[in-house]
């Protein structure tokens, strides 16, 4: 008999809450038989939204939460003061073992702060990184860190590399994933103080496949499977990646619609173009896990729609089944010994 994986979902977080969040939860339980979802938020609103769908009523529960933490609030203060907010209530479900994972499209700061303050870090983890996967021409690459630790130390980046490797090998299925550190050149002697200090530490790690430095222009070509950096650099990479992709798509559409001849060409190539661009759709890959916590916390885009919410819930199943947290703890303990 399959073990049921329970995922708590912040129904009130994000630009499209609660409608798209509810729809995503319904799609997830329709897709997989081993998922149970707990939607956390204003009970009357959630139940009204659920009434629009046909689904297995035994596999979606609703837990009431009075408050909502907004992006305008100081994250740590909001987590401490708003005990009945959807984020805090859902995180406590993970802490108390009532849920295996938590998914939210709400305030990034509150999710990151709450994950550490409520769920807590795995023993030995110095700083949990926020780790989205980004599309490349060869598949996907894990970016660690993209937003959790803007003042990381060299030892933190080494842990990011180890945790990222475990995730990519066991959740994504990439054997012996290639690890690279973001740098301004390929040469070992290049970089700022943090990169120069971190490079030899990564080079001496026998448990990861460290391939050296990677320049930003090589990231879209999939030259590494795990990209290590501190969160300031990682966030700039992620936002530029998303913005440039959106801008290029807009220009392509404008070009295809500019003349009668181009419109005919667009019609003929529509299916092939759609299939090609599908690989660069961020919503396909779910959210970004905050690695190194005692439970799984996943942050999705604030603009997430139902497809990304569904995929974020689905990725929690593989993470839990593969016992990623246990593998991270074992790896860190072995390297401390």
C-alpha cells in the first residue's frame, strides 16, 4: 500500500490566491493517488472555491487561518506576531508532523523566516539555501542560493553544493551531478574574496563532482547541474533569466505578427515553436525548496497559477519518498566526522 504524502498549502498566498491555489491542489490530487492536501486559510472562502470542482473529498482538508502575511510586512516580525496566519499555521503542521511538506506562493521573506524559525534546521546545516531549478538547452540546473543568504560564507556555499548534489541526484535523477561556482571567469584565481575562499574548499570535496567556475553566459547552455553562489548573485541571475526570457518571447511574437508573410510562417511553425518553448516554461518545474530544514518547505512564484502549484505539490512526493532530509543529515554528519 502506498504511503500517503501530506502537503500543507498556503491557500491565501500569492497574486492569484485563493482561486489558482485551490485549482492547483485539486489538479494535484487528481494526478496522483498518494497525495493528500491540506489547504490553509480562510475556511469559508476555500470551501466556496472547492465547491466548483469534482475531487476525492477524503484527500483535501481545510484548516482555518484568520490572518494573511503580506509582502509589505517585516518577515520575522510577522511570523512572530501573526500566529494565526496561513503561513504560520501551515508551517506548524509540518513542525508537528501533521504534514510532510509546505507549499506557498506568498511572502518569500515570511516563508524563509518561518521555515527556519518554526520548522527548524537539520542538525549540522549552517544556512538553508533557496534552490530553484532553471531551464537550460540541455534540461535543468539547480541554482543554490537564489534568495535566502545574501551574506553567505565559504562554508555555507560548500554545504549548498552538497545539499544541491543530493537533491539533483535523488529527486531529478541526474547521476553524479556537475557542480560549479558562479564566477567572472573560468580561471581559478579569478573572483571576489568569497569565491576565492570557496573554490579550494569545493575542489577538495571528494563527495561532489566539482568542475570549477561557471560564467553567467554559460548557465543557459547547461554546463553544470548545480550552480553555487550566495543569494544576492543568485537572485540577480534568476530575475535576469526570467526577464530576458519574457522579453525575447515578446519580441519573437511581435516579429511573427509584423507582416502577412511572417503570420503565415508563424501559423506553420506554431506547434514546433510551442513545443520548443515549453522547455523554458518555469511553471513546469514547480517551486524552489528551502533545503536543509527538518521538513520540506517549497516557495513558488508569487504569480503562480494552478499548473505551478500542482507541480510544486507533486515535487514534494519525490522529495519525501527519496528521504532527502535524511540523506542531507547523513552527508553532513559524515563530513564533520
